[in-house]
C-alpha cells in the first residue's frame, strides 16, 4: 500500500520523504516563451527612457536576495533588489523580479531557495556592495545561515524571510520569482531604506 501511495504522489508531482531528503529542486533559470510586447513591425508605446523616468516616481523598499553556494561554487550568491513584494497570506508567498541577464539569478535557481534581507535606513552602502557585478559581494559582510534553507541571513537587517522557490514566471525582459515562506523574523527596530528617483532615502521623523 505504501509503495502505491508513493507512486501516486510522484505521478502528480507531490513531494515524498525521499525527495525531501535530497534538498530543494533546482528550477529553470530562463523560461523562454515569446517575450515581445509588440509585433516586430510595431513601435513600442513608450520609450525605455520615459518608462524609467515615470516609474522612478514610485518609492520602494530595498532588499538583498541571497542563496547558499552550490556544489561547485566557492561562496554564496546575492544581489540587491528593489522589486520585492508580499503576494499571498495563504499559502504565505512573496515575490521578486530579476533581469533575465542577471548572472546571479541562475545560481539562485540552482539552489532552489533564497532569503530576502530587508535593509534598514543606514544600510545604503551594504546595498551598493550587492549591486556591483563581478565583485566579491560578501567580502566583509557578516551573515549566518537562515534556519530552514541555509541561505545567508545578513547581520543587522531589520527583517528577513527564508523561502523555497515556488514558481518562476516570465515578465518581458525580467522574470517573476515566487517564493514560499518557510521561516521569517524581524528585529522591529529602525526605519526602512527607501529608493526613489535613483537615490536612497528614509522616512521623515
């Protein structure tokens, strides 16, 4: 009977105890349906410059998304991300967007897990260090393993959210990553780091 149940769970894609012991499954880093919003002979409705200028008026918080190193990798992965949001209460889901050209995202996809580190008002330099491509982003950055996935939980951040990758959707030149929350915590101290019109800011007292 038990063998029959396991075969059924595998056939519908549900996890079994054996698959759980093997750790998270990697995801397809670059799903590739048709990406064009307009036809090849049509003009785009707005220019990229206008798009950036207008959307820059929307203020957002800032996070650093991290993942543990893979089997053949020397260190963990991470990048600065402002396009993060909560998505669902039941089940608990969050989402972030990442450029398809990102060199860090494939490493996170292979890990199958990530930790969202929500940055505080005084952590602008920390954000800048994770926004640089090709550098050792974790140099001098203290962190500890998140409790479930082992992704780097950066020290002194106001809040963190430990996740497994739940789904990846296409969004033009970006990917929409959905994470299922497996653990989280908050210090409840200090204000957030904000990003508005290309500059960092903070809430007024």
